[in-house]
């Protein structure tokens, strides 16, 4: 595996199964889809695609030679197309999908295409309930800093990397491995990371046991000459890896693991830690992002970089310059003297961890959390855990639940007001304000100069932060 960083794509491009093939992407403007489209263009494929709106991403693809349509009616489809790729958001009854069916074209989902592209490279897949985007970004950034020029697909924008995806000249391909819909079962990575396992996506999985079994199936896809890098003190991860034959390296912020990082202290809210590999000190991590959880993410990322052929010292030094992923404790600006931060956290563990990190980083007089629950099914199944997640907040403001896949029946089972009542029952201050307009007005009337306001959730809650900081 040590040769991965020195390998280039030249020979592999010539041998790519996609060279000379015509591939059409429905929803090509998304981060993941556009990243795969770029990789196929570099592999010699003839790429076309459609998206409902123009963007810098689609403009860049056009400059690289792709034909892009804003009309998803199938105008670029014909019988010569070899493969049609669609995002998970595109339904079977999409007009362009129906047109592809009428022409008898082969169609695959994004996750399937991700697996095919990764199969031609040295794949590094990052799985876990939390930390996928940040850990994937850390690995990609450090590899880029060390000269590997990796390809990557990350579920968020990384300013230091110029976006969320890239088609690199190196052989390493870093991608998130999502457990929803068992999409990560389409991947066959050389290196797999499992950051943690918790109950989530319970609109899809029956229970935690089924989730663990799904992660075990993912781990089985790592070959005997590959490597699994896993959180060493997560009991659910240990259960998932029981009986797995691929080599495993454990990582923890404790001693007696393959990779161990000992916390040394905090500088301006960012952790320092002494990293050891097999009980031998290899360097000191000085993070530029807040939170103890990111010290663990960074240690796992260092382990992955070393598996790709980077020295521990170089990986650790590069990791210290990483400044984060957009919507992960991202400072939006100031509002009437208060600092406004935005975060993607939408699971109870993410909320607890992020609020603690924000308190350490900013030491505010008050911490006001504007949390938008994401999906009724998740809110209902994890309601009590959500209610206990806001202990670090002085006030929690909850708008109506943001829904995507929920049925009408599911939406009747729980409301934002139900969550607020549970938070209040745990002794915390919380209010339900159904609209963004009401929340903005409440903050205008009650914000103090030493406050920290964090908008949090996987929906469109970030819009409140933008309104406040541009007011």
C-alpha cells in the first residue's frame, strides 16, 4: 500500500473501462455527481449531463468538454449513450429517466457509479454515523499538501480544497461511504475508515443491530491486502468488525491502541495531542479546528494518510493546517456584537459534541442554539436523546421540522413543539417559533454583545445566519 502516493493515473486512464464511453449524468451539478463526471472526463469518457440550474460547477464541466443541459427532458439522450447515472434524489418517474427507459439505456444510481470509479483507483472510503465529511476532508487535504494530488468526493464544501470534489492526477480516491440505503455496499475500498456507529436513518433500518450488520457487510468489502481503520473504543464498531479478516488498525484518544493520541491541552479552543503508533511517539497534532472529537478525526486521518504512503510526521504537520469544512462550526459573521456560527449537526451526539466545542472555542456569555430538526422520523425515534442534547445551550430555539422523505403519516407523529416540551422537561430553556421570520425577530430583540448564536441542522437553517450577518 505504501506505493499509493507515488502512483499516477496515466496508465490507469488508458485502461479505464470508461475511456471512449458515453456517460450521461442526471443531476450533474451536485458535489458527488460533478466529481465523478470530472473523473470520467479525465479518463477519456464522453460526458453529458443535465441540471435544473446553472452554477460554477456546471460551467466548469462545460469548459472541460461536457455537454450540459438545463432542461431535464432527455434532449441530450440518444441510443449511443452507454450509461446513465442519476442522483438518489431523481425518481423513477423523472422525465429524463423515462426517456432513458424508452431508449433502453442502462441506468445506475450515484452510489453504484461511485463504486465503479473507486474500483479503478486506490480507494479510501470513510464511513460512520458522524465525522465522515470532516475526516474525508482532512485526509484529502493532507494528501494534497504532501503531493499526492488525490481525487475526492466530500459531502461538503472545503474552501482550502476549492470545493467538495476534485479529479486528481494521483491514484488515491477519497470518498464518503454513506450507510443510508446501504449505498456503501457498492464500494470496494483498499482502505476503509469507520469513525463510529450509532442509531440513525431509522426510517430505513429496523434497529441498531441491523445498522451494525450493514457496517459489517461494508467492512467485508475490504480485501485481505487492504486495511480497516476503526475507532477503537466504540462498542458498536467492535461488534461490526467481529469476525472480519482484513487487517484492522484501531484509533483512540487513549493508550494501548494501534494509533493513540494523548490530549495535551487546548489552545484557543483547538486541541493538541501527542500521537503514538504502536506505542512509539510519532508527533504532536496542533489542530486549527475546534473540538476534542476533531482530534480523534485527525488521528484517524493521519492513519489513513500513512496507509497511502505518507510519513506520520508529514501527515501530522499537514493536518495542523486544516481549517475545516463549510457548515461545520463555520463562523458566519457578527450580529449586534454577537458571533454567529453555522453547523450541519442534526443528530443528538453531533449536537452535544458541537455545543461543547463551541463553548471551549468562543467562551461566550450566552450560547443560543437555533436548531432545526431534520426529518420527523429521526426526531421521533431519537426524541429523548435529542431532548438531552442541549445542556450546553443557554437557550434553544426550534423552528418547524425540516422534512425530505417523511410520509404524511410520519409527519403527524411528532412536532417541533413536542421536542421543545421534552427539552424544557430536562430543565433547559427552549421555545418553538415556527417560522424563520419569527426567529430573526426574536434574536433582534434579545441578542447581547457577548452571545454566541449557532444555527444548527441539515436543512436550510443556515439562511437565518445569513440574514443576521447581512442585516
